[in-house]
C-alpha cells in the first residue's frame, strides 16, 4: 500500500505544479464545470450513495453517522452550489501580503503561494470530498483524499466527476486522487509520506484526529472535535435563548458545531431552566445533568461530543464559573453566550479561548459557507496559521520575492 500511495503522491506533485500556474479563469472554469457535472450526474451519485447506505445500515451504523453519509438531491445541489461559491471568491494566489524597499535598494514582496500536495483523511461525509477539492483547486493545490470505507462508492463517483472536470480544462486529473479505504494502511502511508505530501488535514471523530496527529510525520493541521457550549447568562432574553439553544442542538446534531452542553446562570435558573429543558425535550433531546428529572451526568458527559440528540446541562454560579467549565471541558471549537449585558458579553469574548466565540447567535454558524468562505476544508482548533473555518487563504503559504540591481552583501 505504501508504494501505491507514494505513486499517487508523486503524480499529485506533478499535477500540483501545473495547477499552481493555472490562471484564475481556468480554475474557476474547472469548478463551474464540476458543479454542472454534479447536477447532471446526480442520479449516478445517489445510486452510489444508496449502496453505501445499505451497507452501513446492515452493519448497524448509528443514525447520526447515517445522516453524515446520506446524500439527497438537495444535498448534491448544495455541494454544487458550494463549488460555484468558491469560483466566485477572490483567488489568493499571488496576493502581496507585505512589501517594502530596503535602504540598499532591494525590493521585497511577500506573496501567497499554494501549499502543494494536501492529504485529507476523513470519515463518512462524502460532501467533504467535493469541498476539499474545491478549496484545494482554487488555491492551486493538489489533494489526496482518503475517505472512509463506508462512503467508498459515493466518493468514487464524486472523484470521477471532479477528475473529468480537470481534464476538460487541460489540467491533470491527478490534482485529485481517491486513495484506497479498505484498511488503515493507506492512512499510515499517507501521513508518513514526508517529502511527497506537504500537509495532512484529518477531519472526523476524536479518535481519527488523535491518531493522525500522533502518528503523522507530515505536518498536520488539526481539525478538532466540537464540544461546544451555550452559556445563558443572567441578563439573557429567554426568547432569544430558547431559539438559540434549540437551533444549536437540534438543527443537525451530527455535525461538529452542534451545542453539546448548556450552561444556565444560577441567577435565572428557576425560570430559565424549566423553559429551556421543555423546549429541548419537545424536540426529542435527552438531557444529562445533575438536576431533578435529568439523566444523571458524570465527567464523561461534560467531555462528550454526543453528535446526537443528547445534551449535558449544568447550572453555574455566574460568568467566572461558566468560563471555568468551558476552559476545562471545551475543545476550542465554538462557544456561545446569550446575554443583553454588553460588558458581560465583551468579557466572555475576551476570556474564552476558542476558534469561534458567538454572542447571541447559534453555534451552528461556525461554518465556512456561513462565514462567506464558500465550501470549507475543515474547522481548525489549533493555534498555528489556520484557526476556525479554513477557506482559501488557510491553504496557502508565502514566499519572499526579492528584486535587485546587482547588489551584493558586504
């Protein structure tokens, strides 16, 4: 398997060199063509997805994972729309980040360049296949995709369409390659292909991300799990709080920006807690906590990314206690506060350490498309160059270009 992955990586490096020099017009044409092909071949994609779903259901896969795997005509249209959004975004390649002329006359420019070859390791969600390609293509990068075996047929159908779009516009189809997913050996080969692969991005559950970060010799951008909190402060508008909490938990429970813990300020708990719990339970949410009528909670509930219609609930004694709880149990993804007190909201945003902090808004908004980035390649919870939803600039590096007139150094 190592030889097969290395061969794909070498082909991707060649393709990346061509893609790095492609014009914005050409890259946009590829994305637009790919979007059109996805719509034209929706029946083919859905047939492949149905085979994946049938195998997953027979294997007893959970409802939340089936939801991540499932494609519908509406979801395919949304994926195609994401590609068109990316095509409409500014091309970051060649942007001048900084520039100046030195006293000796040397003219310096720092410009954006592609990373090169990106490896993606991800689970279940076939939309990631297209999202990763769209962002990588527009930023001039080739991408090696190692999806899960559960989505093997869906991913194969999608990648065949993406490769056709590249070929139609004179670019190497090896700018996107689907790696085998039958066993873990292809993951190991990909994340250790140092010198062939420039960066690896894992996207999935906590176990997958931890294993890639632990075992990779290729530089890794860590996309973290989403143990997201909503803190309903003492000065919250309860109509707003109810709307946000229900949306953050129930909109799509299987994704990483879902709220997994509700913190309610003790000052308003007698009124707020019954109302919020009733609203959640009306949507089928199982409540875990220490209060009467809840499923008893322990440390695993505070730490858990449920990805289901479950939520942990805790009454906290003020802002400090809420922030202390988030600091201990949060994963640095998205944290939200509901309050009408500007000073409290500002202190929350200043003190909470997360990739995204929301004030009077649902955690569900942490998403590349919602932020105006088009399709995202992941949500980074690390603190290096990329943090939060990763769009086009996050898939670039920079280089210094220096122009002189014969200067030599003393």
